[in-house]
C-alpha cells in the first residue's frame, strides 16, 4: 500500500508541476499540452553531441525502451530505433513545434503526453522508422532528451508494371543467313572461294619445274697412227735441211783504235 501511495504521489506531483507551468504561461491545458520550456522533466537529459546521445541511450536503456513502448513501438521497432541511434543514422534537425506524443521522466518513472506543443527553435536528432503504410518520425530534443513522435503517412508509390518486352524475332540456324523461313547457306560468287564474307579469288597453283632426265653419253676415243705421214716427214726433213745447210758466215773484222 505504501508503494502504491508513493507512485501515486509522484504522479500527482509531476502533474501539478506541469499544470502549474502551463496555467502560469497561458497554455491551453484542456486542449493540448503546451510546454513553455524543455528540460523540467528530462528523459535522457541535456546533450550536445551524437556521441553523448549514444552514451545516454546505453546508460538509460531500460527507461528508453519503456518510453519507446509507451509511444506505441513494438520490441522489434524499438530495437531498430536503438540500432539506428548507435550506428549514427540520425540527423540534426529543428524539432517540429507540434508533436503527436512526447515522453518524459520524473523520479525514475517514465510518462507520456499526447498532442504536445513545444517552444520554437528547439533542435535535436531525428530518425525515422517505416511501420506499414506510415512513417514514425522519432525526435529527441537536445534540451531534454525526451523521445517524441510525429506519425505521418508514407507517400504512396504507384506501381508501374515494367513494359512487356516483345519476344525476339526468329533467327536462322547457326551457319545460315536470311530470315525464317527464307534461310539459306551462304556461298561465295562464282569464281571465288571461301565462306562469306571471307571470299577470295583462288590463287593458281604453282607449276613445278619439269623433271630433267640426266643422260650420260659415253664417248670412245680411238687412237690410230697415220703411217702415211712418215714418208712426208722424212722428205721434208731431208730437203729442208739440205736447202738451208751451208758454212757459217765469217766473223766481223776486229775493231781498230783511231790514231793518236
């Protein structure tokens, strides 16, 4: 009973503080929750960097998970949210003034208000989660760290079926030309050889040189002595030698010296 009384006392105290602040500054508490200032009931506290945000989420993970569940996120969506924050997939943005819901903490407990208006020009982090046909825009103001939600419809993407590709035209079998049914085997023009388009004029074959037959002619030389020439040689020697034979000419006279 004492535990229940303590929790009820904390809730009543927190409600009184917010109601007093809203009433003091002229907020319409009956229609929506108008927060004149952030940071009076922080969930994660004031932060100034993404690394500090990641450290606070890890430090206060249990309270952060409760806040996400209070906003309507499932366990899987809460895990996705934490993964996106820890991996740095968040954006530094100006927080919208009107929020569909905002969580806050008081004395170690987590609470939530719907239809909340915050001061202008508040900055913090944003990360989005797609839930069916809706987008959950999740904001964490840097002044308080209160996990907040703006739900909007995802843009409808009309399905445009891909164009139907006509079937490829029939083709002739490999090695043939033309279009079915007029297929034919390609051939070079008359007088050419090869396969189109590689047609060429045939080169005449080289005529090999004629084979020469080697003929060996055997010549026999017969040596015959002309006996009839012997008398002619003898007569010529006799008469020729007699005709030219004579005494030798006298020697020249001795040379005389001139008188002194």
